[in-house]
C-alpha cells in the first residue's frame, strides 16, 4: 500500500493571505515530491480536497483556479487523495476512545498519523510547523484497577514535515516502511507500483521473481529499493544516467550485449545491458534507461546471463 501522508488540518486555519498560502503550497508540494521519491504516497485530508480550506475563508478551489498554480494543481491532482481521516483508520477504532491534543488544541490529522504509524504534513504558513517531530498529548480510555473507565494521558512524538529539510530524519524509515514486510515474490509483484513507482517491469520478470530462493529474494528487494531511489532522484535533462544510490551498476561488454536483448510490451526489442548485482552467487538484474519517463525498465532477474 502507499505511504499515507496526513495533512494537519490545524495548519490550514491561519489568517494567511492568498499570496502567503500560494508560497506555502509550493513548499508543501516540494515535501510531497520528496516523499514521493521514497515510494508511492497518498495524501489523506480531513475533507475532500476541492472543499478543503487552506486558510480561513480561502479554499483549495480558489487556489486551484489561479492559473499561476497550474503545474502544482496538476501534481496534486495526480496524487491519490483520501478523505476523511477515518476512512483509513482501523475499523475497530471507536470514537471517543482516543483523542489527541497539540499546543492546547484538539487535532485529527496528527492523531491519525500517530495511529497509523505514518507521517503528518503541514502547510508551512508559520515557522511553528518548521519541525520534524510534533509532541502531542494522547488521552486514551483504559480500565483502572477497579474496572472503571478512566482517561490515561501520555506524551508521544509524531513524524512530521512542512519543508523538505524536515523529512531528512524520516527518509530511511519512509523508504523501508512496509517493504520489509513484503516477504514473497507474489506480494512484491502485486505491490510493485506502490514501492517502486519509478521502475517498470516486463511481464516476464514475474517468473524471474518466483524462481528466486529466499536469500536472493531479500537481496533483490533491497536492490530494487536502491534503484527506485536512484531513478526518483534522476533528472534526465541534467544527467544522462542516474546517480546510483548504493547500487552496484555497470554495463555489459560489447561482445555480451547480444545476450541482453528482450522484447518490451509493445513488441519492440531493446538492449537491457545495464545491470545491478546481487548475491548469493552471480546474481544480475538487467534494465534499460527510459529518459522520457525518468524511469528504469527491468527485463531480467537471475543468474548472470549465459552462465
């Protein structure tokens, strides 16, 4: 499933002007893009975005109607959006059983992010939201020693960001969150678009994944995550190839490239000579660059071709 990002509704109750909101939305979109470079994301809001307030008396629809925000509007529109918060909470969560307070006010988005062990994002209209963690008061209904229901109070930290720099402490967590639980080739294939949105897979790769033994599967899962990070950070107009993020990538020698020909889904034959290595044994993952999409297309996973 995608990484859920809960919008902090308290950050949308300021008296900021439309200009200030526009600048804050630009920064929030940079936050969303950074999180999207980790894995697929979904933005969860208190109300559906078209009817959401971004500041008192200033609504998302008004911001979106300004043609100066066309590119940002298109990016937001392409994201998965879910609302209200309760739609993604566990079904056994009972109203009134738990409540959250931040800076003296009840909060829903921050609380939902804590319940789902996820990330809360804020519209940075104030420096008060320039932080990586939010300390919240959590009140939960519990039974005391006499069997009576009482409210227990604790302090908890919630992952948060309103600027890309705020996300730095959460990057490793965000990239691996949920991926370690993907323990089978079938599930990895089913959820590939969520964890690897910058990677494309030829249909034949499904059989390659199924043939992997458990140690090799774990290695391939990690290699795919590193290739995803590399592709997500790649700007084809700036660099001809990605900066490989921890992945050992090289290309085949000229005389071996004929072994790396595969046919894509459109019936065209391409050379997939770039490859990453994995163990145990001489494991290879072959792919090609797709600059027009800023993506990598994977054609083969297995032992060194021809060995």
